[in-house]
């Protein structure tokens, strides 16, 4: 898969879909499957058009939703799903000021040379989100591309959306989030050095670098770590501010204690699959109380994972 940026013309025709694709949930996957099928039938390359940062991070940063996936995680998922090209526009105030007509002409026409454009049934574009599907379809007739809109995907009567996934994760309903995503929610990153407290108290951890300081879930979890040689490794993870040892303004940290594991994995890129929430973070009066709770967390995570794989 090729990753490209900006307004430079790509030089070849594409079948295109557009969106933020945060989390790559089942609704997104349905669109991508349709895009691949149409692109293959037409003999064109499939292209996902997205934006960085998220538009709400530009206009209302304090109210922007927690990200489900980083740009790199999106790219990895799109590659796995068989997309040919991932084209990213930097979203800023100048880009947001493009009229719907200018967006179609400059982005879809001149840059991507779209011959087919697939969007969701609620897709809006251009300044003040004034563009709709009717305008897209009309413009396509004159610029030489076909436009198609896909209906919403539902799971058990619920509309699948990034918002629904965030709500499930924030509520600790990881199994529900997994049903909407079609897989467990995960965070990928490199293993970096931490303050070594876990090792000092008998529970060494792999500290996984976070790309954003507002993860969509917090607490203690039963997890599996993927990306090392062999099968996924079971463990228990803490994602949060560690209130017993840090202040309320601390930056969230993802720490994973792997069971029966002792190897140097600093610098390795891994993926943490969040399978079940055990509890919320708590502040303990001393380290002995924290250590006793960690022992219980390890036992509870092992019990859950044993039942899961039974």
C-alpha cells in the first residue's frame, strides 16, 4: 500500500472512499470491502482519503473525541484490508474553507483523479459541511466519476459508529466494543523505558508508548500482547495516571505485565489487545496495598483468560 499526501496529482485513476475511519469498525470495513470489489471490477486502484488531524481537534480541541486509532494504526489496518493507497490531507483552517465544489474539483478530481467515489449515508464535506451526496453525484456526472452511498451498518439493532465504540470503551464494555469493531480494541506502539517501579515491586512491565494523551479507556485490563515472535502473550495492563505514585495531572501511561515472561523487548513495536476490564484505577495509601491489589489483578486476569480460551 502506498501512502501519499497533499494536492499533488497522483497520475492514475482511483476508486475512492472518504472519511476519518477512526477505529476501522465494522461500518468502515463494509465500505472498504465494497471499495475493493468495485475497484477490482473496474480495473482501478482503491484509495482511502482521510484527514490529519481530526477536524474537531482543529476547531474545538478541548471537546475533540478521544482517538480510537493513530494515523499509523489506520495505515496498518488499511494495508491488512488490501487497500492500494492511503492519501492523507492535512486538515487546517485553509483546507476547511474549501467550498464543496472546490473540494470535489481540487481533491477528488485534480488530485485523486477519482472515477468512483463511495461515501457513507451521512457524509458531509466542504466549508460548513455544506456539501451533500446530491451535489457529489451531480458533480460526478460532469467530472467523470460515479458516486455511491452506502447505508449504515447495524449490529443487533445498534448503528455502528466510532462514537458507539468510544462510549462502550469508556463504560468498560470491552466485549461490546469488540462486537462493533469486529475484533478486540487495541493500542500499538513501541516498548519504551519507564521508571522501573514495576520491576522494583516484583511486577516488571512493558511500557507501550502512547501517541495521544487522551486514550478512550482507562483502568486495569486482561490483555494479550502481539507482535513478538510466536503466539500472543497473556498479561494484565494498567492504562491510566497511576494515582498511587503520580499526581492527578500525570500523563496516562500504558504498562503491561506479561505472565511468566522475562526478555528484553525495548524498542520492539507491539500491539496490546484489550479483552476485559477488571476494575478502575484507584489510589492506595501505600505501596504494600498497591502490591496486594496487583497480585489480585494478576489472578483475576489469569482466571478470565483461562476461561476465554477454554
